[in-house]
């Protein structure tokens, strides 16, 4: 079974337009893709370390996601394991504020529940 790597200009899940933002959403919406990017933002990790940090990911899913992220130029395999490329680092700079926003959102949701 081959993995379909999303590419700009080609239809992806949820969009036939192939617009770059839809292609990115398709890629990052796949199981563990964001978790891998998030974990690699702290620096290179071996496959085993990454699997440990992504606690419930299976080796098959991790291998598949790493392959997709590598082929899309977001992750590369360096001397010390897998790491974000320059494009991956730039992507993380855009994702990082979502982490901060999610903390505020989660706190507000908790306050609503407690009322």
C-alpha cells in the first residue's frame, strides 16, 4: 500500500481545489503529523525517542508520517535523528501561537464547566 503524499495543485481530502492551504491542512490533519512537528521543535530525535515522546503512536504510523513529512520538506533525517527543516522550523513558528491560544481556550472552557 503506497502513501499518497499531498501536493499543491492536486485534490486532497476535503478539497478538490489543491490550494496550498488545503494541502497543508490535509497533511497536518493526519494522525500524529502535528504531534511529530511539535515534538521535533525542541530539536533532533531518534525514531525511538520520537516514538516515546508521541506515547501512543504505532511504529507504522510514525514511519508513514515521517515519510510524508520528509517528502513534503518539513522533516529531514540528520546526524542526530529526525529534525525539522528550515521550512519545518518556519511552520512551527506559525503553529506555536496556537499552543498558547489553546491554553487560554482550555482554561476558559474549564471555567465555564465549573459554573
